[in-house]
C-alpha cells in the first residue's frame, strides 16, 4: 500500500434509507443480493411525522435505523429498487429513502482491480 496515492471515484451515489427499527437487516440483505458491497447502519430517533400519519391510524415508532450504502452509478437504480421493495416503503409509516450523487468518493482499491478499471 503506497499511503500517498488517492484514487478518487466520481461515478458513485449514496443511498440512504431510514426505516423502523428492526427492518434494516432485510433491506441490507436485498441490497447485497442486488450487487451492493456493504452497508453502514446506525440508529436514530425521529419526530415530526407522527401527527400527520396518526390521521391514517398508523402507529409510528420513533426509533429508526439509518442505512447508508455507497454504490456505483451503474448499479444504483437496481439496488435502490430492491431496497425499496424489501423495506416495503410503499406502505405508510415504513420509512423514507433517497439517493444522492457523490462528487467524490475514495477508499482503498486493490491494485489488481484498479488496473482493470484504468
């Protein structure tokens, strides 16, 4: 490892999915089956939508799991769709998901993979 060389990726997106606590594992599994290499899950607490969704008689748990996955742009739509379906995000109160184009991303890339990319 050289230590001083930075390989910057410019064709990457960040998928963020905020869901009810206890559902992240199934969503990450679906993302990995669609080609994602890994995920970061952390925990949070949300508020603000409970009153709106309460009109629909949907109980909203305030505890949330936040999933972040960096993906290549050519895989992003496929992974996004699989995560959406696995999380049942078409159901009121299940969560929200969004994708952000990354200007730059950098990590260690093994030399043999880097040679294939170049």
